[in-house]
């Protein structure tokens, strides 16, 4: 297993706050070859964040962690069921984590985003029921 330095789960007010912006996306490939990207929830504003924090934490904190690899197959099946809305069913789900360093205080330049595909799941017909 490759560790990309993202296997830390420090919070905003921890002794060492997380120094990365992180997100997870699922690349869905359908049986007919069509591909789309499904994004785990991210907060839009305070009100949205208040009601959707559990969803955000599940996708962008729990799923991206290497230590939680046991969750990945179930999460992939969940994403496949959510996106089983085309005439061609999902054939595979690939989870990709994206991250960029948070610059030092006062720095306002853009930080480049890096990515790493960390899990691919082949969807079966039974997964979609």
C-alpha cells in the first residue's frame, strides 16, 4: 500500500492543525464506457455546513484515510447505487484523493492540487440492488 502523506486526521484546533486542503472524488465508469465524476459533499456556506457536516466528514475525512481501507468497498457500492440512473449500469468506481498545501499565514497565492487514485472497485449486478 502506498502512503501519500495524507494519513493524518488532525482537526482545526488540534495541537498540529491539518496543513492540507483535501477532497475525495469518485470516478464512475459505466458499462457503455461513459465516465463521470461524483463529488463527496463539501460545505457551501455555514447553513449547509451545519446540516451536511456528517456527510462531508464521512467522504472527505474518513474515506480518504488509508487507515480506513476497510470502508472503501462499501463506500464504492454506495456511490454505485446512487449513480445507477442511466440505461447502462456503473461498471467501476475509482476513488481519487486531491490535496494541496495550505500556505503560511499571509500567503495568498494559489497552491497546486495533487491527486492520487487510491482505490478501484469493480461493480457487480448484486451491488446495485
